[in-house]
C-alpha cells in the first residue's frame, strides 16, 4: 500500500453556511499563480462539482497581469500576458473539461469590452479620487504588494510599482464586483481572501443593490493521503 498524496479544496468559513445548488459562480483565475495549476486547480474543480453549482464562468484574468511586468514596454507586456492566458487555457483544458456545471470561458479583454464596464470604471475611479476611506482601502492593498516587492528586490522602482498597482486595481475592481454582480453571479471563487480594495468596492457598489451577489469564497487546500493497492 503506497500513499498517494492529493490535494483537497474546501471553502473558507464564509462559504460553509451557504446554499450553492443551481447558483452562478465565477472561478477567478490569476494567470501565473501556482494555486491555479495542477493539483490545486484539480481540487478546485472537484469542490465545484461537489457543491452542485449550476453555472461557472472561468474568468481568465490574463491581460490584467500586464501591469505586473514592470521591466517590459506596455505593448510587449500586453502581448506577453495574452500569450500566458492562451497557454494557461491549453495547459489546463483537461482539468477544466471535468467541470460538471455549465461552463463559460471569459477572457479579461472580453470583460473590459462589456457595454457596462466603462461607466462602472469611471464610478470606481471617481470614488477613489473623492472618498478618502475608499482611497485608503485601495492604497492599503497596494502597500501589501509593495512590501512584498521590496522584500524581493531592494532596488525596485516603488513609485512606478504604485502607479501600476493602482491601474491594476482600478481596472480589476469594477469588473469583479459591480459588473459581475449586476450580471447575476452569486459567488466569486478565489484561493486568497478578499483584499481591502475589493471588500470596500463590494461594500460601496454591490451591497446596496445586490447584497447577495458576488459573495467572495476563498479556498483552503490540504493534502490528503489515499491508500492505493500496490500494482
């Protein structure tokens, strides 16, 4: 008997009392993160299947990542991020094919092209410019990233990184929260806890009108041992 170590996924505390049957969820994918690959992605698919969710939009946030490539010109960073998205979909096609609910693949450029996105992007940007509390929540999220960046690279251009992070968040938050809430998505599934920027965006732009939509479901992963009969 040899142990076969596999990963099992579960929803965090916020998801333990929720009803999932027939609901719509977004599986948000940050291309390049290890928890969206291999065993952890497979465990996420298994969890979604067990939960009896009725419809899953696999949102591939590929070109959103262009702002993370600080050493590349903007057009090169865009092309690079788009290529990484193509490769992610090809590499993980077999795992995604195991999803039992109805499945839609949404690329980031398609999310930005939605008719309602531009207006929501402006509202979020105006909120950042005029609401000190919201600006503080966004800047706090940027600060977490800058701390990690400076720990990795003491020579990093933190001013440029701040600008890129702000572009990232003010592009990301309008789609994930008010846009997808208005489209009727009940849950957003993502391995990490919600950032302060995302939580504040939900509080301001989603909670008053769609209080039950775009509830954030973080994931927990753990290894489990399965005994297999020796060949």
